[in-house]
């Protein structure tokens, strides 16, 4: 899913955290709700300004960001060397 245009970052809003469509609801807020067990239906009920597409964008953004961090970590972490020890 293309989250661009849905996930926005504005320096003066919520400390520059990624938000949904410039609202004060952050990607973190939605991820925390989902992680706590809140259903998509309950989130949409509690925050009627959000859409199913917004929640999918949050998940897509988080997934892509996690992937980028994992790749960056693998590129900067020296590979461990395995040495066999004689018994």
C-alpha cells in the first residue's frame, strides 16, 4: 500500500512524529492501540476521523520503516565470526 499522502511529518505537529493526514493522531498512537488488542472496528468507532485506509497506511509505514532499520542494522553491524574450539 502506498502510504504517502496519508502519513505526514510536520516539524511543529506532535514533535515531528509521523501523523495521519496531518491530524494529531500519530502512527505510534494507532500502533499502540492495535498492539493493546483494540480492533480496527473499535479504533474507527473511537476515532471517526480515521478510515480503514489510514490504518492500513500506518501498518504499511511501520513495516517499511522496520525493514529499512533492519537493513541499515545489517549493513553497519560487523558479521560475527564463528570459531570452532578444540575440545
